[in-house]
């Protein structure tokens, strides 16, 4: 039936953790699967050398730390585990950019509770992960073709599998961090892409496993088929990636992590209207005949939030030609909040450089869409000139020590650079497993109204309009300022 494997990640109590591993593999290229299995077992088993905690406490800049001298066989993982802190905390405190250690090196280790970690818990959480790894689409290369050796064999990973490998790797790192915090996790993993009838089999196995939280499936059709066959409707079934609900909100245990386009537009409109009370909102309507999606009604949403007496919003119907009439509408001496509700790269590349050229004379703030970051015609310099404001549920900035700590750990284990997919999966794992441990059988109902900020992701769940399911309406406000700073704040 394709791929299924499961193992337990016990809470870290010092010494070697025991684990059990059951695996069924049939008719698939083994390279990727063996890689994640081996790494999963490494994370579960904790094979590092023994560590005796130091009793020596020092005070640096008003904070207390253990002073630990590195002995033979010890690693950052074993040291962090022994003291009950995260590897990222040890990396950041000691200014380390990798996991290398020297014999007799002295490390500062934060006292638990000082590092900003969640309290240690004794929670035991069962997690089902349902991802379309597409193991059957991977294959072994022809003789002489490049391929990474894994378990003595050479393999080629399907490009469609890569993002889900990254997502799963992020989940594994989250579970390892939780293990060090004291959580015990039973993990069940399925490949949801395979032969006919597979999803029915997956649903049956999930019912037997009786998890506390289900992460996946990621495709609407797969999700609906699995959820319809699940016996329990009080367990969160996380829809982790898509912005489209596809009508899945009809399921009471539907939990959408990436906010819908409607939720995004609503938050953009709310923020713009609030800003417009102190400035001038200039809404630019794209030329007639331009393909329009849901984003085209952004200025109407803004109008709905503006109240009587608020600064008026000017609507400019652009014909795609000269920008001179637009310049005449810009106001000197105050902020011009510009909306241009389009996902058309060609149009954006004609309008935005013109706005950037006026930035020295006018105070301009452009409210942009996340998709604009993919436009090749818009470079980072232009984002700063336009004082660009973007709304995103997940964001990892390069100069954040948490990003570098996570990236170093990811590179060490997976020999690759993490993408935003891995960062997001890490936060999803941390959030939902902690939440399930804290709330038990009330986990689903307690999600409504939940508002918290993870390492890289905002979580703010609310019911879908007219449906029992939940969607994430949490966003970061990312501002590329003219001072060439990137400011990131949780929205509301």
C-alpha cells in the first residue's frame, strides 16, 4: 500500500531514549524514505554522549547561565537536552554559527525559564502526518547519472516531492525540540500519493491510531476523502498549505493554517483604512480588460472600513498609459497610502517604478501583495523606496538569530538550505502539538480565538463565515522602510 511508518519520540530524561520503529515499504525508490527514516530515528533516539550538568552558575549582563565545559563525546544536542533548553538557545547565547565544539570549550547555557522556552511538560501527544511524498514517482538513475548515494544505492527524487520533504524535515525538527521540552510524541506518517484506494486505507489506519492532531492532507480532494472517513470529529485536521478553502470549511475539524485570500484582503483593508485616517488613500484601479480576481475589490473593502469624517479615499482609474494624472493626485506634506489591487506582473512593472521615482518628493507607502515578491521586475531596492508594506502569515528574515540557528541545525541534519516551507512546518509542529498537549480532548474547540506568535508564523484562528471550520487570520506586517530596514510586527 505504499509507505507507512511510525515511531515514538519519548520525552528527554537524560541518557539514551528508547524508541520503536515499524516500517512498511513497497514498490518505491528508497533513497528519500531511508533518509527521513534514519534522520527521524536519530532525532527520536538521541544518540549523543552523556552529559553531567554543571552546578556552576554565572551572571552575564544581569542574566544567569550555567557554565558548562565540553567533554569528549558531547554535542550541542546532548548538552542542550541535559539542561532542558533548546539547541537554538545555546547557539544564540554563545554566538555560534554552526554545531562544532572543541574539547574543554566553555559554553553558557541559559537556565530553563530564562531562555524564553515553553515550560517543560509531561504531555504525550499522538500525531498523524499525511503528506503527498510521491515515493512511487522517485526512481533510480541510469548508470553513470548523478545521484546521491543512500544506503549503497543511488536515487532520483521527484521534484514534486521536494517541498513535502522540506515540510516533513521542519516537522521533525519541531518534534525533536518538543522532545527536549519533555513531550512524548507518537508519530504516524503516510504517503498520500499512490494507487487507487490508498486514501481509504490511510483513513482506516488513522482511526486505529486515534491521534490527538492530524497534519495534512494538503490537497482538497485528498483532505475531503480522508476527513469524511474519520470517526472522530473533535480532533483538529490541519490543512497546512493552501490559501483556498475549496468548501472544506464544512468539516467541523477543518483548520486552515494559511489564511484565505479573503482573510488577507480583509486585514489589508482594515489596516489601510486605519492608516487612511491620518493620511491619504489612493486606490489605483487597473486598466479595463485586465484579468481580475478576488483581489480587485480591495478598495471597496477599504471603503467599508472608512467611517464618516475619515480622510477621503481617491480612486484613480488608470488606462495603462501615462502616469502624469496620477502624480497630480499625490499629496505633499502627508502620507499617500497607495493600493494597486493586481497580481499582473507586467502592470506592476509599469506602475511601481514610476511611484518609486516620486518617493523623494512624496511620502509614499505602497500596500502590496505577497505574490509581488516573486516578480522579477521588482527588486528589493524598489521595495525600500516604496516603503512597501506586505502581509504574510509566515516570514523568516535573514538577520534574525533564530533563523540562523534553525538553518544551521537544518543544514547539519539534511545537508540542504531550508526554505520557508521548512520554517513554516517547524512552527506548525510546535504550535499544534503543544496545543494538543495543553488542551486534550478540548483541543479543537479551544483553537477558536487562539492568538499567538510562533518563531516564524502567526496563529490567530477564527471561524469561517457561515461554516464550522477554522481559518488562520494571523499575519505579520512586513515593512521595507526607506531607511533600508525591514520591520516585522505581528498584526493586531
